[in-house]
C-alpha cells in the first residue's frame, strides 16, 4: 500500500503530517510499501491511498479528525 500526503507548507501542515506518519507507521508498518510527501500551497491537505484520493481538506473544509485517516487506511486493507 502506498500513502501519499500533499500538504501546505505556507499553513505549516508539516507537524501534523509528521504526527500522522508516526501513527500510521505504528499501526500499519508491515502493510505500507511506500510513503510520498508532496509539499504544496493554498491550504492543501490531501491523502491518497494507492493513488486514490481518500481525504481532501479543501473538499470538506476541515482537517482530519482524530484517527480519521487511520480508519480510512484500515478500510482499504
């Protein structure tokens, strides 16, 4: 499974990305084959699983809730 996170550097989303990556690795390290982090602008916080967009901050106008991304990963396994 490949996880890609596109995040805004202007809004300083990197600390949230690092926290999320640590949680994902703790839970799913044996199932994750690749991580890709893509710096962006304009408040972007998008998460892709195997190339499919599963979360978009801009689409729903909020950041992910606690464990929301982990739950999305679990549902794809």
